[in-house]
């Protein structure tokens, strides 16, 4: 089946890499806002009978959803055989439980919308905590790929004598895998959360690692509060300025600047969300799924 | 059936008026953004078995849709008997035709989303042009109410010796009705559109009306280009500075300031979109529909 790549605004760089590696064309589109804030979408190239790969990472999802939905519907109405959504960051994965009466399972509501217009979805390390796997909430074919090996390789190639630091117990499984693959030691801290922006962190005895370069690793860097607090604790314990590595560069508000100001050596992220810190390209993780996906939604 | 009003942010004033006239409570909600841009929604009051009236006008729709969708789904999951969406301004009504291959019928795509979570919708003068009636694209119960009588009353009570001016042929039906009800003369201009922001207007001989106060009337004031150009023509023809009346105060970007600067007497709108120009309250138009709607979506 012929493949064509359609890029939502902001995803041009990743789309180019994927197109190049798949030797598939990038379809020409017009995606803009009318003066009143409504979206105008047009696909200029032929998509009939083709596999349409839509590249749209989903941080700040509210503003993007309608354009994405319209683009996918137009592709289908123009005769696309199937749509494959490449969303390296998947939104609304953290609202996976109703803590108080009157709240909603927005992870499920969001997935039910996306499942209406994408025949398949591939994403990187979604925040699977209480929801065990994407198939529990997405009704279309999904594929989860992991950044761990690429991060391990980056560490091996760029940092000498590192020690990996996971900010909380949720990160343990994933930090331990990165550490194992890179053949380096790791430790995991404990986090106690008070509201969206306030967290407490307990740090173990780190004197063993005073000669190492600490690598703080987390899946999502959003407010960066956890990382900044951890940086403080590591500094107080006499460790070197850490290198911070995140898979997903969400960086809410001033978070990136605040993290820089906290005294880190540098900040490195994967290219799941376009950001100046992107240094680890994960695009080859998407290629097999895109090549093999061949499902026509009825 | 018990009724409870839920207001999306920005709709508090209209919600209060409706709640007061229906003698129904406004339900307490938390509707905010997480630092990463995702929506957090919670309904604090009991909605079980109730008719839930959700007030959310839909200008700048892309940013609002997910919060609205989540709120309606939570209401249903909490046992609401039905949801009635009061959306005085309805979005995506102007993209009602595919002009070029590769475009989409976004009015239909948008309506199919909204029809999933609202059991009924009431709106004011939607831009029905090629689509004849809302039922052609909405699959749930819809009600369209008209601002014309309220505008006529406002004119009768506030302007002496007026002449109504419709900016284009699309406005004729609606301007003529306002004029008839107010018992005043009217004329309609011709508009030729070149793209989103550029229009040409042809003006008839207006010397008969040099002693009148011209009232420019349109359903939607968005970029205000049409109105501003009409103001220029009327000024050049020696008429008094006009009063501009719009149903829907969309006012894209600097449109309101530009309209003021063009030399108008004043600008008046209905309260379908909250704006400093709101002077004509349409809320009583919604009450019968809200009271009578009693449909449980299966």
C-alpha cells in the first residue's frame, strides 16, 4: 500500500525524518485558523487508497484535537485506506482514576474520541500507571514503544562515570532498565505529592556516588518541580551538577528556565515533543509499525 | 424533572440570568487547566436524575471543546437524566460547503462530535446558508431562536429616526424582519468577498436618508471588515455616524477597536458572546426550550 505522511503544524521535523526513512512523500496540506479561531484544513495531495500517516504529538492537546480530527476525517472522506496516528506524546494518560466523586476518567473519554478517527496509534512510553495497557482504553490498534534503549545508548556515548537517579518509585522500573542496558548504577527516590505543583522528595545516602555524574531521569518533565527539588537535594549532598534526561519535554510555563536555573549541568530530552533540549531521536522506533500496519477500519 | 445549570468558564453572567429566571440552582464545578494544558473537571453537586443545562457559547471553539465534552460525559456518568446545551453562538456553521477538493465539511464534523455528548442544543441565529436547518447536520434535538424581535425592541426604545442597513444580500431576510418589526425603513448592500479579510461593498444612493441615524446590522461581527467598509461608504455619502448592531460579538483580533476607530456612533451586540458591547439580553428566548426539553438519549 502506498504511504503518505501528513504533518500537523509543529511536527514538521519529525515528519521529515519519518518520511525520509520510509521513503514516503509528505503530503501538502493547508492547516490554519480563520480569524474567528476556527480551523481551516485542506489536503492538497491525493490520499485515495493510501495509508495516511498523521504525525501529531499531543502535548497541549485541547488546542490540537479539532484540527487533528478534521484532518483525519477529510483523509477518510478522500478515500484514504487507513490512518495511522504517530503521537509520540499521548495526552490525558495521567487522569486514570476518579479520586473524588464528580471527577471524570478523562483518559478514557479522550481515548474514545481519538479512537473514532485514527485506525491505529503509535506512542512512546505513555504514562501507564493504573491503566495497565493502552488497549484498556483505546479501541483501535495501538503500539507502545520505549525510549529506554535509546537513552541508554546516549548515556554510554556521552557521559562517563554516571549514576542514574529516578525521581520517584513510579520511575523505578523504567530507570532500572535504562541503567541495566547502559551498565551503570542507579538509585530511586521517594516522592510525596501535595497538589499539582508541590512535592516533597526523600533522598538516600548518596556519598558513595560523589565522583559520579548524576543523571536524573523521568518520563515526563512537566512543571519540573520534582526534578528541581531533586537537584537541590543532590547538590546539598555534595554531588556534581546533574544531567537531566526526560522522554517527554512537556515543560509547563517557565519550567525549562527554572530547571536550568536550579544548577543542572544540562537538560536532554527525546524528540517526542519538539523542544530545544531534544537530543535523542526515537523515529526509528516508529518505522516497523507504520510499515506493517494494514488495517481497514470498518 | 429537577434542573441544574452548569456554566463553562466565561459564561457565568448568562448562567446566572438563566438560573434566576428558571429558579434553578447553578451547580458548583471545578474547571481548570493542569500546568501541562490538560483540563481538570469536577462537578461538586448532585446531578443524578436531573436535567443538566450546560451553558457554553462556542466562539473560539477549539480551546473549549474538550472541557465541554468532559463536563457533559461526567454529568451523564453521574446519572444526569439528560443534557441540554445552551450555546448561543454555534461554531463551524460557515464551513458548510466543499469549495476545493481536499477540504472538509467541518460544520458536519463538528456537529457529529457535539451530537455525541449533548442530548439537545439551543442556539441563536446560526449561520444557516447552504445548510437549511440545524437538523440537517445535528442528530440530536435542536432549537433555533432569533434575535430579531429583541433587536427591533432595542431600536424602538433607543434610536429615533433610524434607517436599517444590511451589509450584504445574505443579511437581507433578517434585516428586513428587524425593520418590519421596528417599523423603520431599511436598505441592503452588496458584498464581494476576496479571501477571509478583504471585501468590496457597493452602496446604493443614500441621499434620501441623510437625516436618519443609520443602523448597520449583521448576524456575526468577526473581522468587522464588512462593517468598517460600509461605515466608510455611508460617511462618504454624507450620512450620520452609524450605530452598529451585531447578534454575535465574535470580534477577531483587533476588530472591535478598528470598528470603533472607523467613526461609528456606537456598537451594540446581543449577549450571545460575552463582550463589553452586549446590550440586548436574549436569555428569555431559551427558557421555554429548557423547561420543555425532557428527552432521555438512549
